[in-house]
C-alpha cells in the first residue's frame, strides 16, 4: 500500500512537471495530496459501498431464515403442547379403565371438561373405544363408543354415541391402521361456522392390541392471525402448508385448503417443495413468481409429536425488498463519497495543520485505551465546539464512564454487592452487563445461602436418622432400655426440655398407653402415668393417628393433659408410632421454643422406625415367652408320657371328653350362625358361603350371593385400593383383620363390627376366610 501511494504521488508530480506548471513546493504537495486522496477515497468508497450492499443483502436473507425458523418453532411448540395433552389423556384413561364403565365414562367426561376449561383454544376433545375391547362378546372388527366434549355457541357441550356399526369411515380406519400419533389433514369443521380444523390423535393400546383413540380438534384460525404478525420486511408473503402441500394459512384466504402444486405449480415442481416438506427439511431458494418478479422463498419444518407428517412455515420476500436497504446503503455511500471528496478538496489545505495535532492526540489516547490503560490523566479539555472538540469530550466522557465501571467492578469483586452504578444512557451495554452481573452475583449468593440452609437441614436429619438407627438396632431386645435411650437422645437432639414415650398396653382392658420412659431437664424421671384411647393429648394422638403440635401452651394446661409432670413448656409435640394401621405408642416432646417444620417431619419419619422396632421388640419378647413355654411344655410332656402309658383308661376318658367338646363347639357355631351375620370367602375375596341371617338382611338368595366378589360395587381411590390390597394380603398371610363398616341397606343405616379370620387346612395353608359381622348400630346411636 505504501509503495502504491508513493508511486501515485510521483505520478501526480510528473504530470505537473509535464504540464510545465510553475507551483511552489507547498502547492505541489497540496495538489499531489489532494489528487492522491481523491483517487484513494473514490476507490475505497466504491469498494465499501459494494461490500456494504452485499452484507445488507446477506443479512436480509439470514433475517428471513431466522424469522421463519423462530415462528416455525413457536407453532411447533404450541402443537406439541396440545399433543402432550392428548398423549397424557390416553395414558391416564388406560390406568383408570378398571372402574365400572359408567363410572369410568363419568370420570373421563369430567377430565375433558377440565381440560377444555383450562385450554380455551381447544375446540373439542373426543375419544373412540372399540366395542371389541369393552365387550368381550363383540365379534366384529368395527364398532366403537364415541365420547366428545365440544364448544358451541360459547358453551361447553358433551355427548357420547355409538359409531362405525356398519364399518369404519376412511379417516378413522386409516388412523386405526396406522396405530400411531397423527395430525389430520385440515378439514371444514362441523362445529365452527368457517375456517379449517385439524385433529391431533394418540392411539390406545392394551397388551399390544389397538383398543381406541384419543384426539383434540384445533381451530386453525389462530395460525391465520399469527402469519399476519410476520413482517420482517414490507410485502412479505408468509404461509403454512401441510406435508401434502395444502395451504392452512395464507394472506390470501382464497388459497386455503388448496394445494401449493395447484397454486404455484412451476415453483413447486422446480424445487420439489412437497417432497422436501414431507422429509421435514429446512430449505430455501430464489424463484420467479407468476408476475415474473424474483422472490426469495424459505421453508422451516414444523414437527408435531411423533407424527411422520411434518408441516412447514414459509416466507416469500421480493428480491427488490431484500435489496432495498442494500441499494440505499450503496447510494448513500456513493453520495457520502462525493461529498467527502468535495469537502476534502475545499478544506484539506486550510485545516490540515489544525486537525493533525488533536487527531494525533486522540489517536494516542485510543491506542492506550485499546491496550487497557485508563486513568484520569488521559482526559483532555477542548474549548472549541467543532467535531474534534466533540470527539475529545466524548472520549473524556468514555474515560469517566470506564473509570466508574472499573471502580464498580472492583467493588463488587470485593463482595460489596450493594454498590451502585449510574449509566450515562439506556444504551450502555457494558454498564447494563455489569449491573446484570451484580444481580446475578446477588442471586447466586442468596441461592448459596438457601442451599447451605437446606444442606444443613438434610445433614441434621440424616445424621439424626443414622444416630437413632444405631440406638434402635442396639436396644431392640429390651423395651425399657430402648425407651430410656431413645427419649433421652431425642430430647437432646431436638434441643427440647422434656419428653416421654408411651407404649400400648395390649393386656389392659380397655387398651391404654403407658409411660415407658421419660426424660426432663437433663435428668430421668420415673412417672407412672397411663392414658386410655382418646384420653388427654396422648390418647387423642393415638386415636387420631396424627401429629399434634401445640404452640403457646397455657401454664397450667400441660399438668392436666400431658403425661410429663408439672413443667410448663411453651410448645408441645406428640407423634403417633403407627405401623400397619396400628398405633403402638406415642412420643411426647415439650420445649420452651417452637419446632421447625423439618424437625417435626424428622420426628414423624423417626416414628415409623420406632414403631417398627417396637413391634420387633414385642415379637422378640413374645417369641422368648413362647419358647420358654414350649420348653416347659416339652418337659411336662416328657414327664407325662410315662404317666400316659400307665393311664390308658384316662386317655379313653379324655377322648370321650373331646367328643363332648366337639359337640359343644358345633353348638357354638350354630349359635353364632343364629346370632351373627356369617360369610365365607376364598383367598381371592369371592363369596363361597353365607348364612341365612345375612341373606335375610341383604334380601338376596344364596344363588345370587355365591360367586360375588368382596369389592363389587366399591369405588376406591388409588390410596384406598393400596390399603385394600394390603388388607387381603394380610389375610392370605394368616393375619386376623378387623374393621368397622357403615352401610345402607334399603332405607336403613347399619354399623357392623366385622372380624375376618383366616381358616387353615392341615398343612397350615389358608384356604378360606371366615367373616363374622356384628350389628352395633344401636350401640353407636346410644353413644
């Protein structure tokens, strides 16, 4: 470049000498400088104008591609959200199909109504269930139930009806055959007055067999509204087509429901538009339209769920529109170049010296700034009002702003996140970034504090569970020692003041909860206290099987209702020790402070482990007692064996006594049948026997009752079903179950105390369940 400039100057001087024009050195330098500047300025203006034009052209095309992709993703996201609703409904319905058909139908219609209320853009929700799935006796390959919830006249309406009795329609048959998620080609709605509709569907399969379909209907008018908002340039033509090339949104509504192959046959065939859309590819091209004007077309795919029929959003922009900014920039560049040349010719001689000095100063300062150096000494003062002065003042303001930002960054770097920074304008990107960084640091510090608090709580809970797990494992053979260690450690761990463990006494009548261990004010107290079920706070906690947490306990209240003596704490926490619906005990903790929620949850979780250990301790104690009894009985039997051989006559008498007792037992059974309601089930809950009293109460014959299931006509939640299955599982394991049921027979309410007793055969295997029901309705009414 330097050689080029030197040659150019020499050429200008040679021309002047050849013209034999007498000029002084200053004039020659001025003329050569002006000539060189004009030539170079013209060259660079032309180069940068053309380059700028190309950049604007490329940017306009990239903007069109970006806008197309953005709106395509937005439409895809909206349709995928709707497809997720369909997919979720299909999954949920299969999980609830075990209900009776009428109840199941009421459930799904209720779900449809909720979805329609929450999603006003959905025009209808419907499903189809094959008769072959609902009715095992249906032997035709067609026939289905249709349930639909739809909008009409601003209202939500519903109906259900039988369809496809004489054969499946073509659309449904194709969806049924495909057996996968689908988005249906647009069609005219039977519910909307105008416009196109589409449907999103998801198939229902049970054990690999097609059983039905769930779908929603969407009004496509919203897409027409959406494309009206797409205008990155003037005169753009956005439109949406399906995988078959059908227009579903276009500025000219006359094109709706028509194929792009019919509307733009030449463009479609030249660029294989339909094939590219079906392949789900993004593509673009330049093509002339019907009027001969060149347009830039860009297509972005819209993939819906797991369907294999993608749509596409397209934008067509005239090339002249894309080039308008580029041409404008080009013309402006040329105009600026010409003006610049004229100004240079006029002003270069008069202001060269004036400009050189401040420009060099500013250049030096800018070089320093580019190297990262900045301080107050770099500020410069200008008294004039020309551009150079404005540049100097702008540079000074920039230095002030950078100094302020540097100090701000240094301050927040030292952890002072309350520092403030005044921005010179809303367009200060660096300053706004620094403020955003400060807010991010604040949020990070707050999040870190919250995380540390949560980690500390989790650590406290985990350490506590591990500590008490050791206590439970080490003392699971001694109830007294277990209670002492447990309540002492729990009071200390919770930083409480006193506590007690009340254990269920099964031998008392009525059942009571006796104080097994107590710990108060750092020393052990032995307080003999006992509470019946429902008595005081301990009895209430056991009866309700729920946690009791009291704040601001009155000074004299704990002496009346608590089992911990005469202290006066401010808060009281009682946790039931429940396992398999049985309350084995109650833990009572009192403190002068309030308990946190995570501490209460910790004690509740610990209560489950304590209940399990209590049951294990009791089982171990009973096992030891039974073992001791067994040993005693073995010794007795060994001693009696000789005596029995010597007393065969007494054996005969014993057999006669056993026969008499057997006769008496049969009498007891007959009396039980006469006084109570007796029913027998097999191990799966099917009725195999029922006494006459029960038949008379139910108003049924024996033939009508035998074979019915225990759960017939019972609607259960998921939680109730889990407890129900656990109930029958315990029976099959040989465990006696009791429950109280309230039923209405005819117009009369009954309350039954029901006992379910497993009956075993000679191999100790449960082969049937005996249920004895006692009517306690009168007792309940008297209470």
